[in-house]
C-alpha cells in the first residue's frame, strides 16, 4: 500500500514538472526519462521499491542516482566545452589520473585523505588547463588536443600506480562514493554543489553569455571585445575539475584505483548526456539542467538493460537506438514531418515542440548600412 501511494505521488510530481516544461527544449529529455521510468514501472519488478535501512535509502532509483553521479559530473564540464564548439575526450583518462594520485598519496605516501583529495583535484584541474592551453593558446583542434591526453593519461595513471591496483579503506575516501547525507547518497550532494557552482558561474556572471557567444561565432566574439581564448581556457579547466571529482567518486565506489578501467569510455556517455540534454554539438546555447537530466537518462537506460539481463555485448545497440530517438524528437523538422505523416499526433507534437522566439544574445556580423 505504501509503495503504491509513493509511486502515485512520484508520477504526480513528475507529470507536473513535465507539464511546466512544455515548449522547452529540455521537455524531450525529461519526457524520455519519464518513458524509461514508466517502462521500468511495469516491466522491471522492484525497480520502484525503496526501503530504509539504518537511516539510509536503498533501491534501484537510489542506485541510479549514485552510479549516475560520475556521468552527471562529467556532463557538467562537458556541456560548457561543447557550448564553445569544442569537445573533451580526455575526461575518462583524467578520472584515472585523479584516482591514481589520491590512492597513491593515501596508501603509499601515507598522506591524509584531505591532502590526497586536494592534490587529485589540483592535478586534474591542471590537466584540464593543459587542454585549454593546447586549444586556446596553440589553436589545436579540440578533438586532437584532448585525444592526446586521452591516450597518454592512462599511461600517466599507470606510472603513478606502478601498474598496480591500489586498494584503500580510509573512511573519508570511502564516504565520497558510498556515504549518505540526509538518507540520500553523498554523491548526489556533490552533483548538486557542482551544478550550483556551474550555475553561478554561467548565469550570475557574464561567463555564460561569453560561452554562448564564442560557440555561436568565435570571430564575431573577438570583434565585440570578448577574449575567446580565455573563455575556452576556463571551460576546459572546469571540465578537468569535474573529471577529477568524478574520478574520486569512481575510485571511492570500488575502494581502489584501477588505472586501466576507471572512467573507461565515460567520455562518450558524457557527450551523449549533453546531446540528450538538448545542447547542440555545434556550440552556442547550452542547458546545464539538460546535461544532468541526460546523465540520469544514460544511467537509467544502462540500469534498465542490466535489469533486463541484456548482454553487455549487444547493450550498446538498444542504447544507441534510444538516444537516436530522443535526438530525433528534439529536432523540430523531424516533429513537423512526423505530424504530417501521422496526423493524429500533429496536435500533440506541435504545442509541445513550439517555443516562443528568443532574441539572440550573442555577437553576430551585421552588414554595413549605406
């Protein structure tokens, strides 16, 4: 009876949020997440069951929040990089470096957990700054510049750990990825704090406008007085910080630093989360909340496939199909064509996808008037 009531309340709240988001680009991301949750409601036994043990909440939905924290953290840095027209392929390797540094200092060098965490975050931030120097300072293509660290980063992590898996049991380090705060996973707190920091930087300062301007038109931004190189340097640096935080969470989850496997292929999930969240890979306007929702969608989809006993060899296929479907429904041209082909859906798709015209907030070239 309690589960039935809690499920009903959940769907009432979720439906209200979805209704308020109609007409917004993020509507389709939240809607896709809702459909995935609805599928699990009927076809995955126990997915919505949540229980309280020792003052902590446990259940599949809680696991999605906990395990999805890594992708959500990466997506918060990745969305700003992509908004400038770039991409960061090195975040998975930076995660491995952060895990290796913290574990090595903690176990081998016998440093405190605070010092190990601080050192890992500083080094990962410097790794992001290195990408920023290559992209902004030397004008190297982002995919090439970050690919260098993506390949070399795991080698660096292996050197730090001397090719060994370093295990630890330090309570502070273990708490990062396994602890609870107010009955919820502490990783959720890390995501919310990082989201708040990113929101403050891009919405309460001019940085957000600068990022969108650089992503829309790099050259026009420079003509309008925006330091495009500095903007790019900052977003890659922030991406490195987010990757380092995700690396600490990842090694805390398994209580060890495995340089070969920590963060492996997570850069792809982060990029997909950003795209599912409504941000274009061409740069420009970006959606922080959309990136987090995209991360939740990716993790929920992964958890669903595991729960349905889908083989890991073929799981990328339904995962790709689901992501393509979300991206298609985000396209106004696709929805228009679909409404013409399937006319009964036209009245539904049109109001949901329509958005009021917005004035451009970025610098553009104006043709000279005679």
